[in-house]
């Protein structure tokens, strides 16, 4: 069976294992912040409903706040989802390979994570200019006179979350490659 979480990937190489543990802790902290964001959205929606129903006064900007928050929350929690091995993927082939030829399964899984790192790196590269533009121009969402909020903090969260997601993909790929090739070395050294 393939290692499920980033913390379970023990390669025997201290720098790799230490980096994996630190990255795992960072993703947990980001996920906690995302969870707190979900709770804040729930409270905001409840207050808006109460304000509308009881006082006829909704909270201004709730739709904008929620739409921006959801995007940020997704990217805050995505890296931890991958680090825990819970990111949705079609792994029937990899699981079959892991049962029949464990090192081949590890190698294919490593290649898939390397592809994920490449695609996430493209996302980071494409999103960086968008963040710079929104920050430089102080772009906002909302309606003038009612509610206006800057969009750059959400763009920063997306950029940071995608960067950490890319790092987790890279870390898992490196660890899985090491484990796959350690298996080969162990098989060759056995009599």
C-alpha cells in the first residue's frame, strides 16, 4: 500500500524527511485558517439572515465577502488535502501496481505527483501577474456607495496556497522517487 500522508513518507534522508514534516505542519496551519474562515462565513450568513428577517436590514457586501472567501478557503485547504492523501484522483491503476510491483507503483505515483507539481507551477506562474496587478491597482469588488473590498488579499491567498500546493506535490514526488529507488537498491543488495 502506498503511504497516505506526507508525514508517513519516511525516506531515510534526514533533510527530505524534515522538510516533509515542516511542510506538513504548514499545511495543517493553513487548513486551520481555512476552517476558521468557514466558521466566519457561517456566522456572517446567520447574522445577515437575522438582520434581514428581524430588522429589515441586511449586512452590506455579504455576497461579495462570501464569494471571495470561498476562493481563499479552497486554496488554504487544498495543500493539506493533498498532504493527507485525500485529493481526489483515479488511483485504481496505481493501487494495482503497488500490490503487484510496489516499486513500480511508487514510481508511477511519483511521476503523477511530478505532473501535478508541473501543472500547479503553471498555475502559480499564471496567477502571479494577476496578483501584482490587483495589488498595484488596488482593484476592488462591490458597489460604490454600498460595499467595496480590495481583491488583492484573496489573490495573495490563492497565490500562497497554490505555491504551497506545488511544494507538497514536489515533496511527495521526491519522497516517492527516493522510496521507489531505495526498493530497487535493496533488491539488488539482497543475495
